């Protein structure tokens, strides 16, 4: 008879992981990281890449699914890549994260005010307007962005452009003395 310990049960649970990777800002770095995921058969839910405060370094934020063992394998493989400077699994760290979505919604004079109320409730912004559409900018957690998209769906969403998650480890948490 086999008995699973609490640790092995927790390790076997597949969950969403947010991985931050600092890479040298050189030709091919992005392709090598994406290629590693592809070659190993790991799925990327979202990926965001951009420069950091140092022009020679880029930050990649990758959201993927897997149990802790698979994520440990991924981080070890990422650390072996030539351009990789630092890999951090932010999943169990206090962090600040944001997603951005631009959502073009079909509108009529009758529905325009209702859409504007939804936008206001979600603290989003209307960034473009035409006689037949409103374009909304929604920024926040992925759950918040998902929620506003669900609320706007009944009005007919014409287009969505969405970034992946961007995240940084929170440096301070606790009480101020």
C-alpha cells in the first residue's frame, strides 16, 4: 500500500505559475526561451517581454501551468540557457502583477451609457470612440480583466488585444512602524 505525504500531494497539484526571467538583451534570447518550452512540451499561457532599467537586460514574464516538480525542471533548464541571468518563480512570493486588455465593444446610442457604467465600475478607461464602437482599456489582475470581458460580452466584443501578465516581486510587506 502506498501512502502519499502532504508534500507529495502538494507537489502533484498543477497550478498556474508566474516565472520572471532576466535575460541579456541579445538577438535570439527570446527564441531560445520559447524554444525550450516547445522542445519540452510545456505550454506557455502568456508571455511578456520588455526592457528593464538596464538597456542590456530584458525581463520576460511567463505564465505556465504545472506541478511544482515540472516547474522546477523548467527553471533549471531556463538557468542553463546562455543568455539567462536570473530565473525566479514568483508563484509563492508576494508580488505585484498586472494585465492589460484593449477591448473594442459594439455600441448603440441605447447601450452606450450602460457600457460606460461598467467601465467606470471596473475603473477602466474609454480610450477611443466611434458611432458604433467604444474601445476600453482595462488594467489589473488577470481575474479583473477576465471579469470586465465577461461583463462586456453581451454587448458584442468586436476585438480584444491582451498582454500577458507582467509581475515584480513585492519588496515590502508588513506593518509600517
